[in-house]
């Protein structure tokens, strides 16, 4: 990849990540699904590994199920390329999860997303994500983390 191609790819991956955070927080599951390759796998601390994009979407929807409001912030990406069509990223993150009805904070987490991406049909998509929280403040009965 030329320097310009790499910079453009980094910006495309940053937009992909921004759309993912927005889709999750607005519970736009159609957009959320469109950002992930079919073979996407996820592993979040405290949960079993999700072996494909449809299983991941179903589990995220079930966890949030319109009774929770989320706020995700992803920042300071470290993006590296294995090839012109595959990349890895580590993002600093902060997430907050609220009870939608009461507005009560259920979880406030900090840590890192470890992700992989693939350019498929000219578009960057997520192929894996692992959330590693370094600090969690959680209401004990919320059972989210």
C-alpha cells in the first residue's frame, strides 16, 4: 500500500468504527449488522464467544432490548495493516449503560477493543472484536459486564 492508500484506509476504518458505535447506541440493528462480515466473531469479557455476525447481533440485541441506553466512546486508534485488504486495530474505549426508564447508571467501563477488519467488495467490515475492560464500575445486580 502506498502512504496515501494507507491513510485513506485508516480513515475508512475510523468511519466504520464511528458508525458501529452510533448504530449500537441508537439500536439501529440493520446498520449494525451491515458493518460486520458474516464470519465475524466476538468475545466480550463475561460472555461466551459469538461465532458469527448473526449470533453476535442477536446477543447484543438481547442484552440491550430497548430497556437499556448505551453510550460508547472509541478513541486513539492504533491501526496496522497485514495486507491491502486486512487490518488490525486497538481502540481505547469507554462505555456507559443506563436503565432507560429510570436513567440509573448500571455500568461504566473503560478498556480496549481489539479488532480485525477486512475489505470485502471494496468496503471495510469488522471480522472480529474482543473487548478487554481494564476498569468496570457496575451496579452489582445489573449483570452486564
